[in-house]
C-alpha cells in the first residue's frame, strides 16, 4: 500500500504544516484489488461491495481518482465501461470547448499563468497578456458599478441545475453549453431578452473578469506546502478550472473557499477536464453555501442547521452558546465552508471527504440518467417511498450510504436536507463540550474550536457524526410526534 | 470569575484580499513571516500582551476575509471592537481606493457609539516589494486621505521585513486604550464579550 502521503508530498521548506494522523489499515481501507473485484464484465459496479470499506477505512490513494468519480456522481454505478468511456470523451470535449470560449474572452485562460492583478481597472480593462483586440470596449466599463447592484434582480435563472436535485451531470453540461452561447434560443421570451440583450452578456463578461484576480490571489495561497504546487503549470491548472467554473455558474461566480475545494481535484486527476467535472459535481452539492447577498452568505443556512441539530441533541450546550450570543454559529463558518480542509492535513481531509461521501451515498443522486434511462426518484419525505425500497428492503439498501439509510429509516420531514458535514461539526462541538460549557465569551468558543486543528481523527469524527445523526432523527421524530 | 483588572482590546484588521492582513498579524504576534499563508476564511484571532505606558493590556487581533462579498458577516465579528486597522498594498491602487468602503462598512456594521471619534489606523503594507519601485500610492496621497477622514494615524509597513509592524501595533493599542477606558468604567470585566446588547449602559457617560 505504501506511504499514504506519498502522492501528496510536503515541501521540505514549508513551515508549520498540520500532521497527518489517519492511518489506512490493510483490510479496512478500500484496496485496488477489492475495488476491481466489485465490477462485472461490462464494468457495472456493485457499489454495495465497496461502500462498507470506504465508510470504515477510506480509499487507497492509488485508486482515489476513479472512486471519487462514482462517489461524487460523475458516473452511475450501473453504467458500463463503454458508456463511461463515451461520456468521458464527450465531457472532455465539452470542457475544452468551454475553455476555448473563455480563452477568447480573456487570453489569460489556458496561458499557463495565474492572474493576480485586476483585469478590469478604473481606466478600462487591464490586459497584460494577449492581443489588443481582446480588450472590451471602453463604454461597458462604466457598467461595473451598476452591474454589481443589479445583479440579483437581473440574473435570469440560466441554470435549472440546483432546482432539481435529480438533475444529471450530462444535462448540466447542456445547460452549460447553452449558457456559453447565452440568449440564442428561439423562444419569444429569450428573443426579447436578447434585444435588451447584448449588454447582459457584456455585463456577464465584465463581472467575470473582475473576479479573475481574486481567483489568482487565492490560488497562489492554496496548499502551497505541497510539492505539487511548486510547479507553476499546476497552479495555472487550478486557476483555469476555477475561472471556467465561475464563468459557467455566474450566480455563484468565485467565492473564497472554492480554491480549497478544487485543489484536491487538481492534485488527484491527471486530466484537467476530469478534474473540472469532479469539482463541478462537488459544487453541485455545495454551491448554495457560496451564494452571497448583502444580507448573508449561503452557508449560514447550514450553520442554522447546526444550531438546530445541537438544540435537539444537546439542549444544554446549545443554550449556553446561545446565551453567549453565538446562536448564529458563525464560529463554525470555516468548517462548513471548506469541509474541514483547514482543520485536517491535506491527506486527512481527503479521507474525511470520501468517508463522508460514502456515508451520504445515494445511488440515484447526481449521475447521468440518460445513460440508464432511469425513472426519477420520489424524494424521501415523511415516508420512505424511494423506488423499490419497500419491496426490496434489506439488500437494496446497501446501495445507499449509512447516513442516507438512517435518513430513510428514521427521517421525517426535512431531515434529509441536513448534510453529514453538519453532523461532523456537531461531533466536534460534542467532543469539546466540557470546555465549551466553561467558555465565557464567543472569542473563547472560537479559540476552543481552533485548538482542535490537527488533533482530529477523520474516521472517528464520521463515526460520531453518524451516532449524532441517528440520535437527532429519533429525537426530532419523537418531538414531532408529541406536537401532533 | 477572577476580579483582577484585565483590559482586553479588540482590534479588527480590514482590507482587500491579499494585502497582507494575516501576515501583519502574524509578524506582530508570532514574529514570523511565511510565504505560504492561506486565504482567511471567515475570521480568526490571535492575542498578545502589550505594555502601554504603565499598563499591561491584552490585544485581541481579529483577522478577516478580504473578499468584498463577505461583508455581511461583519456584524458578527466587528461587535465590541476598540480599534479598526485598515490595510492596503502600496503597490495596488485598487486596495487603496477600497479603504473608504472598508471604513464606511465597518462603521455601519459595528455601529460604535461615537463613530466620529472611533479610532482607526491605516497601514500601507508591502513597501519592501521591488525596493519600493513598484509602488503606485505615494505616502503623501495616503496621508492626505487619512487627514481627510479625521486624522487617522498612518504607517508604512512591511510584514515580510518586519518594518514598522511593532510601532504600528503599539500605536494601535494606545489609541484603542483611549477609546476603551471610557467603556471600562461602566462595564464589569466579566461581560466584556458576552453579548452586544449589554453595551447600552456604556453610552451614559456622566
């Protein structure tokens, strides 16, 4: 199995780096052999054969790339080798086509450089690379100020992604390509929009350009202790992917924290397009956290959920934190925003992520339905009415991760909307409850939570999270029952 | 709770992304500089004991995320601040031009009881870069701006070379203390951080 950290070598000149604690154990970790054995001749994966391993011991780094594509829903487990190869090919083409579009808008994309200086300045667009013809006309620069204010009213819901959880990645791609050539569809409403039209597109370009240097400023500060990022071309890859993502998802654009989430994909995947689509799937789950308005940052919804969970499982601790003025749980902001990347070493956070994703695994979530022609899933509400669940109770359920199974078994109402990462955060609060109970100020609370950095065990955190999740669901159900 | 007299000064560092807020804080508190800092997510703080004239005070320095879109989080972090440090990069015009916005936003979100006299400080950082040849904001221009905003003290710093960092923070402590003493008379030590709403009593100063 070798040194688990070897793919993610730390620079010798790096200063203080969080030490890795996670020890993958033979017989526990998902090995390459076990992984290969879970596929049939056509390449269909029996996910139930591997979920148990991942949940209990993580994934061997040598096969991480492949496994993550399934965990994140890039591919359906019951797709075949041939189907996946076709899909991969079309996705790569798609990505490089979008990249070329972006390159036309800003020649820095794909140039191997990282932009850290503003591309749009007070005297018009700044273009340090490339041809004059790539510059925007001066006239639209004055729109910057209005544009940022109008953004919320103006943006048309270009993406149906995010409205429909069962939306597939392949469909999402088509959404994407539509968006690249925005405003060119035939229906009347769109035609009207085109008339108003070009300026919206120009605004979009301008808005995008103003975020490019922010991406760069973060890229040069992301995981720099890794040898991998000593190579400028790898930094450029990270920058390109984030720049292209922010172009495709203008509602979210780029927000600090996203570079922390994208970096592991760049390290893991040899092919840039594959890294992009994996990141896109991750953002599909997390993008709402990054939606910012003048009033709030999206992740605050999950912070409120954290409060809700603690209120149910540990009312005493919740009351104490609330009385200190911490009811908003803002001190857990970073944990949820970057999925504990800062509390764990690089290597350990990858174990944490894959264990969380395995626990949350839902075979109907995210992957392309056009491959298998699947029926849409009726979402779990009060009663578990998932496709086939009642009829095939037992065996079929092993296709779901443990966390999802608990949601199906015990979940009521909106229980399934709280992701596991919230319960991981709750488990950290619980592990520190004595100290937290003694805290007399919010600054002390933050200090206590910061102190856990580098001392956490990924597997244990998930195990505890699972326990708390069950406790929460059972308690919430009984509380709900009493109310009726 | 212990009744010993402990003065806690809460200092908030604001400014555009990448101007060196984390570096300045770390240079002052830990006497260290690294090229490998990560972008700050949310907010974080470090504390350091400093001697101001004959008093020993604890400075609690809050480092914040620089991307503008996080400004709505300000309310949560700025509450109870005794001084606000505005940082820009002397090599980057935009970061200087943002100072007004950071200052205004701070005053709105922190809503200090006496905004006119609330202590600010401006630091022009990264003066070491390229031996000063790449700077685009002159000292004069920065000082003029500071003067126009009610004589904000100004320092030029290099977190990398540890230039003026101590001096600047010493001055920050001194100014924050001036502001803090008023409040301290009326506030019991133990509730200094517990809740923003208990601060109402401090406005009555006679």
